[in-house]
C-alpha cells in the first residue's frame, strides 16, 4: 500500500487524500444552462455566456465532513476545505479566516432588535478584509493550474489582498484600480511590491480593461478567468457564522453588496451545510445593503424587478462602487427566494453607521460596514427585520482603510496646557466617577 501523502500540519487532521487536480470538485457548471466544463481557468459559458460556478461531489463530501471533523481542525477558513475549490492542500493564505462573531448587545439596543451579532472580517488576516478569503482560494487554485502571474480589477480591498498574498507566495502581481481610490488602500497595495496601475475611470471600465488583458496575456485574474474559484472563498464567512452560532443558520443576515457575489455565496454556504446535515434545515432571510450613490441592486429590489439598470457611482463607499454588478441578478434572486429585502443609505447615514458600530461595540469598520449597519437600522425600523428576531451583520473591512471618509465627521480633539484647572474647565469630566472623593 502506498504511504499517505505528506500533509501540512497547520491544516490539521482528517483531511483525506483527493484525486489529482480535482479534489472534491466535479466540474465548472453554467449557472444558466447547466453545461459543464473542465476545471480550468475559464468563467463564461460558450453557449449562453452565463457565469460558471464550481460543482462539487456532495455525496463524497457527506462521508468526510462532519461537525466533529471540523471542530478538530485549526481555526481557519480551511477547516471547511472539502467545500472550497482547491484540489490539494492550499498553498496561499493558510491562516486566513475564523474571524470573531461578536454578540453586539449594545448595538442591538440602539437598533431596536432582540439579538444582534457582528461577523467581524475587519480583523481578517493579512489585509483586514473579507477579500483575504477569496484571494487565498483563487491564488491557491492558480498555483495548482501553473500560473506564475496573478492580477485583479479592484475597488481597493481586493487589490490589497492580492498584492499581499502574491508577495507571500512569490508570485508576480498586477493590480488595476480606479485612480481616485482612498490613499490608504493605494499604499496598502504598493507596499507589497505589486505593479499598481491606476485607471482614469470607474470600476466597470477597469474591469473591462482587465478582461482584455486577461485574454491577451493569459494571467490568472482572480475576478475574471479565475472567478469561479475566487467567488467560492466567500462561502467560508457563512460556514463560520453557522458554526459560531452553535451550528445553526441565522434568521436574518445583512450583507453589503458591490458585485453581489458575497451575498449569493453566504446563501450557498447555508444551503450546503443544510444539505450535508451539518446544521438543521431552518428558513432564513438574506438582506442586501448598498449606498444610495451606487444602488443598482437595491433600487431594482425595492421596485420589485428581476433586473437592474447600470449606474455611474457617486458615493464615499468606494469599495461598493460597482455600477454594473456581475452577480446583481443572482443577488436579487436570493433576496426574493429567501424573503429578504434590500435598501440603501446616504453618505451621512454611512458615517453614522460607522460611528454607531464603533461607539457601541468598539469595531471600526470601513464605509461598507457603515452601509451594512445603516441599512440594518432601516430594515429593523421598517419591520422587515422584526424587532423580536435575531440578525447577523457582515462587516467586511477595516476603518483604517477609509479614514478620509470620516475625518471631520467624528468629533475633534480639544487642546489644553498640562493643567488640571484647564482640564476641568472643559467640562468633559462632569458626572464622571470621582473614585477618591
């Protein structure tokens, strides 16, 4: 009998050998017509131009993946690796994931809901956003397929994650971004030595250019030709939510939307765990959140439409500023199928959402997080998320990346000389406990 293949101990026990270059994946499958393709670097069906998605061998997975097996593994996103699209052991981002699920009692009281949880990917490793999940999957699969150069079109967080993870893996890296992104996100890509290309245009124009470059140069663009694998990484956030809630699906989940992919993949994670018997089969509702300055999906949802109209973005939430969302149609479908809702908030509401989350729970989110909190507040007030229910808010990035959006809107320092009299003259200590009185 052949000896067991070598394993990376950081991945933990109970990972079974998998067939070469396939793992638990079966094929790439068109989300429209169902036509199947080999597991290569392709993302569009040649028959109807529908997007491709990874199909899995759930019968095999069911014999391997249980709560007990998961619980014995290291606390990273790879504890669910049978449901992630890599054939062998991951080579990029082995420590990504398993971010905190915070019981947000103070924020729940402010928003007027019985129970509230915050899934905090603002502290994800290594670049403080949920994009580390999708990138670790996409780059691990890219390495398996033999790519040496990786790239992306990005509104900021993805660029940071691709640059960091490519550097750690020794891959050549190109990131393409709108030229007017927040400086924090630009610097956070440059520091890793990536080739950062600023495009004088909005994200949809950047994305179109990247499709042309991918076609000509054959690089692994994580959100173009590698998109079927890349998008699957988002499921890990949903897997973690279910496990951290005590192996159950939340009643309500609020997810911010740029392309709409994260919302659809969290929904898929609930479906997969339910199908595999890892969690009980219970109903759930998923709600989508956008900024009013770029709200093609929520505008369509509120109008009762199954399609969206492209928009030109104008919002401080630049990480969500995609006017032609690739998964917008599917996000609309998920909200409709689950009975969820969509809404959007103004720039002032976004800043208020950031402030509320920070003051109540000590979590500093970027503008996308302000969108999530602001929309949750509206949906609770409207009764679309009942006050006597429980909800999870997905926070996708760290506020240190979008300081420009809140500077001047969260108060200011008060300067005094080093004098107790001057301090007391400020009046800020009035009513505070005087321990030695």
